C-alpha cells in the first residue's frame, strides 16, 4: 500500500461521539486525501491537503474536519458522528499535481450505531 | 456536475476470454482518465492512465482506449485469469483539479 497506513482499521462508535481517523505516509508526498466509499456511490472526496496546514473541502465535507500539522500525517475528524457516516474511509496520497496517480491506504471501516 | 457511469452489474466471463469494461462520462471533458483495481477489503490500486490525446494505452494484458467524441473509455483484459477478478474503477479529472471516481464494475473470471 505504497507506504500508507491508516488507524484504526476498524472502529465502532455511538452517535454523537467525536471520532478521529489517522493517515500516515512515509513517501513524503505533498498531496493527501480522505475519501469515503459506500455501495453504489464509489469513492467520494471528503477533504484534501496540498501541504502542511493547507487543506480544502471536497464533495462531501459536511460533518468532517481535517488537520495536517506534519507532511506525513493527515487526520480526519468526525465532530459528532452520525449513522450516515458509517462507511469505509480511505486515505490517498499523490506526489505532484492533485490529479496525478493516487496511492491508497488499506482503509478504515467505521460503524456508527 | 460530472457524472461517471460504469456497469453496475457484475461482468462474468470465462477464463481465457477478453473482458471489456466500460466507463462513460457526461459534461466536462477530462484531460485524462485513470483505471484502478480494487480487491475486497483493500484500497484501490492504480493500473493505467490515458490522456485525451491518446487513443490507446497498453500494459501487459491490459489495454485502455479513450474516445473523447463518444465520451467513453474501454478497459480490456486479454487472456483473463481468475486472479483478475476484482472491482475496476475509472477516474477522471474535473475542474478544480480533483479526481472523480466511478462506482466501479465487478469482474468475475471463472475457470
């Protein structure tokens, strides 16, 4: 998985609780992304980062926030988890332009009860 | 907004045959298009990228075509094997320098 790890790999939480997912890369790539994948919808971009402390919203950013304090780490926070945020979350990285080939992490399966 | 259509039904083929997967898009014409493979429980893996000025790209048993007039890309796997069974996603760039992914097509190769 191209030097990308995600933690945790699985998480079950309750509605209303905050949740933070972590993505860590060892490739020193500039761009990092968070996607969610749901049946019938494919991968949808939540947020992305184009450098340390530089982030922007994607297609489905409501209810999510991100932070990137170091090149290698990109955190995704669900401020108050809802059942509609039950999904598989993937982190991805790319080296140059935002639309260059992306390398994906193994995913985090999140269940919100 | 950009809409990408991939066959929602699984494609079942016999080992040794050529599998052909389709990716259709509407609205904005992308500068290039990518294909990824995804196995159950894992993240997508990049396979091929084709640019708008390229009609065809090959890599081993894989071939991708890109028809900007039809707004369609075809992904071919020749001499398919059971190990090729997976979900295949297409992705293309949209204004704002982002990638948009299709929902993917499941390929099942039976021996």
